[in-house]
C-alpha cells in the first residue's frame, strides 16, 4: 500500500485513513518511527500499561473465608499480646 502526502512547514504529515485504520490509530495515539536505510517504518506505540503488563506478579488471592480467618487470627494475637 503506497500513499503520498505533503509535509507542512512545521514538518507534519497526515497519515492516510487506510493506514490509520490498518494500524488501529486513533487521535492522541503515539507512534514510533524507525529509520531503516532510506525508509521509515511507522508503528503504533505500545502504551506504558501494556508494555509493563505482567511485570509484577500478583499473589493468588485467598477466598473471603480464608481472608476473614486470617484477619480474626491477627486480631486475636494482638489482643493476647496486649493482655
């Protein structure tokens, strides 16, 4: 797919609608440019959230009964320590 557009005085270009649709680009999305010899590759940037998704492992949650039991045990230990 080849499309031609004009560079403005500010160095801006309009990305043709077909290319925006193909890349899933919407207003305010960020894009990346990669220079490869005499060509430029345009890619949709991955958001910081998507880039770091899964970086922190979340411990498996206890069910509410186990959480309640752990809480009650903690309170009982605090009361026993005070007394």
